[in-house]
C-alpha cells in the first residue's frame, strides 16, 4: 500500500530538509508578490526563521556524517598501507598536513 505523505505540522514532526526548503520558497514567494498585512508578514518571517534553523541543523548533521565517513575511510586506508609497509616510517607528529590549508567549511567527499 502506498504511503500517504503527511504534513509535518500535523504530526508534530520536524520537516525534512526538502520540505523546509519548499516551505521557505513558498514564504519568500508570498512575501515578495502578495500584498499582506503586517501581522501576516511577521508571522511568515517567524515561520521562515524556524525553517532556516531546521535547514541549517540538517545541513550541519549531514556535514558531520560526511566528515566521519571521510575520517573512517582515511583511517582504513592508512591501516591498509601500514600493513603493507614494513619500513616503519611515519611522518613526525608536528609535520604539516595537507588538510591544514583547507577551509573547514568545505565539504569534501574524498
């Protein structure tokens, strides 16, 4: 049986990123193109602020997950190369790392 899409506001659940983004787009459209009373504009602004917070939280969680996956893959590749390398050489702990120059805000998949 097909799953019925429910409105997150009806169920009390936080909206998904896509739902929050669509809600923001609808709010911006209404605020830009409709003649709305001040109270309604303030209510839209408040709702938009809540949706922005939700989008930022979802993006931050996704960034954290990606960083964990990247770190795990990096550690696994180091373990694999260490197992095949009998030289015993490892870079000094104070040696600069290539990732030090990277911007922390960038999302890297590899």
